[in-house]
């Protein structure tokens, strides 16, 4: 993944409702969910959800597909994995990002300032 798509994805996820929507779709798996189920699960008004889904779709984090009269939204796992790869590309100076490799990275998650 290049820098511009990574920035678009991170910007899209940097909002509470969009992050919750994306996480819900990741949990739903490749089958996805119709917008009505997403709105119900998250307690979002349809107009707000529509805006958030548009932003996630624009960032290529969500894939909409027509199913009869419904639009089903699913997480774009290729983009998600690309973003994770981009963020960890040069992790730990080229050492594996495993608990054993964490020693090269200044320790583990507890060493990160809150």
C-alpha cells in the first residue's frame, strides 16, 4: 500500500462511528451486513450511517454490493491487510514482530506511553 491510500484509510477510521462500523463489518466477515442491521447494532440514524459508509467506501475499507433491494456492506480485508502491512513494514528494524522480536523494539505494549 502506498502512502496516500494509507492516509485515506487512517483518516476514515479516525472517527468513532466509522471505526465502530468497520469493526462490526470485520466481525461479520465476508458475508457483510445490510445497512439497516449496521444502524440497528450501532444505534446510528440512517442518514448518519449513510455518510459514514460513503467515507469508508471512498477509502476502500468497505465494499458495497447489491443483493435484491438491499445493499450489503462488507469489510475490504485486502485493504485492511494492506494497511496493517504498511504500518508494520519496517517494524523493529527488520526483525520479526513477535514477542521475541519485541526486545529489539524497546519492549512490549506496556512500554508505550498512554
